């Protein structure tokens, strides 16, 4: 069953975020390490406002699609996975909030 993981960065007043680095360096790093484990695709969403027009609680999110929950669990155990997390300070001063779950449809 497909599994989705979301990595969301808070839209705090003091956040810094280098979108160019994130898209051109960080996400290719993620793909290079995790694709062999069943990472099917990823999309980056930039949140400008909430649907009611208020400021969004999140600035940017990565949505990663996996073949299965077991695949992401295996990827997280890869000896190169710490490189992904160590790269976060290169594009932002905030830690992400992560969520994951199976696709229901």
C-alpha cells in the first residue's frame, strides 16, 4: 500500500529558508539516498496563506510518496540517511515537523 510522508517547515517570524538550495541540492540528495528503497516521487509545496486568508502555519512542505511503509522504514536505517538530516541547517534555521501515513485512495 502506498505510503506518504510530509516534512513541513514552520512559518515562524524568524525563519530563514533558502528555496534554491533546498530544491537544487537538498532534495536531489534525498532522492539519491532514498530512491533505491522505494521512494516513488516527491513534491514541494510553498504555502502562501491558509485557505481562509490567514497566514499559513507552514512555509514549505515536502510530500514524499513511497511504495510502502516498510520502504521508508528501511530508508531511515540507511547509513547515509544522517547526511540528509545534517544538511537541514544549510537551508533553514528551523527543524521540520514530520507526518506519515498510508494512502487510503
